[in-house]
């Protein structure tokens, strides 16, 4: 047997062996029943225990009279502070931004005429006295007896980090239950977790169907719902 034939035989045998080895690994990697990936879900309703009340005060004065504008802003601000104190709001819960002042103009054809100043200031009330704040905010007649005041409420839960951890655990448990249900008619069992990946949190008002790819944290309602998914891969045995 000449050398070229021997070389050809060796090369052919090598290719066959390589193909058999690769095929074996490919079969093992693709063999069904080795792992199962399931998406688990969990949701829970909860109630916020902290409220952030934002009050925006606005005042206008005519003419070049800055001191009058600051004085009117101060009067409205002090009235708000007095009302909050009378309702039992802890003074330490109240903060504010410095006033902002803007020049206002009237525009006519070819001319800009100075009219006066527009004053704005923001006050924040951040407290766990949620009921008290809601009573004032939902019945604002006392606040409106003065300057223009716009306000809105945001609700937060102080235990949100621990709640998120618990929800991931519940979603992972749900994934195992789903996996076990899927294979209950087979001769395999669900084994240990191979990998787990948490989805984003959707925090909305209860019974909402809103979902966003980056997650949601809606703070507009006192009663809220948290939802999360867990993508879990289990070994099968």
C-alpha cells in the first residue's frame, strides 16, 4: 500500500472518529429532557405607608416690585406651615425649595413691554401621616384661600426592597410548581435550579394590565400591586 493511500485512509478514519465524537456531544447537548426552562410569576397587593405631597405656590405682581412679590409669597407659605402644624404634621416632615422669579412681558407688534414678576416656590411634605395629609389635600379650601396652589400626592412603601426579594422567591417557587405540572405525566422529575433570572418589577394600581419592558413604579395611588416574573431553568432527573 503506497503512502498516499495510507495517508488517505488515516485521514478518512480521523474524519469519521471526529464526526462520531462531535455527534455524540451534539446529541447530548440537544437531547431532550436534560433541562426545562419555565417562567414563574407572582403578584401581591400592598398599601403605601409614606406620602410625598408636593405643593407649588404661584404669585404674580404687577410692575417692578420684587419686595411685594416676595412678601405675598411669604404670607402664603406661612399660612401653609400654620395649617400643617394645626393638623398635627411634624415640622420635620416639611421642606422647601428657594423661590424662583421670572419677568413677565406683554407682546405687541414690534414691542415687548415689561408687565411684572411671576413667583414660584415648591414645598414638600414627606411623612408617614398618610391619612392626615390626604384629608388636607382632598379638601383644599383652606389652602386655596390665598395664592394659586397646585399640588399632587405620591405614595411609597418603606418595605419595598424586602417585598421585592419576597416576590422573586414566590415567582421562583411558582416556576417550580409549573415545571412539575408540565412533567407530571412523564417519567422524569424536576431537580435542582440550573439558572434563574428575575424579570423587571411592575408596580401599578391594583388590577392593572399595564406592562413596560423597563418596569413600572406608579406612585399615584395609595393601594398598589407589585408583579414580577422569574425565568428559571431546572435540571431533570
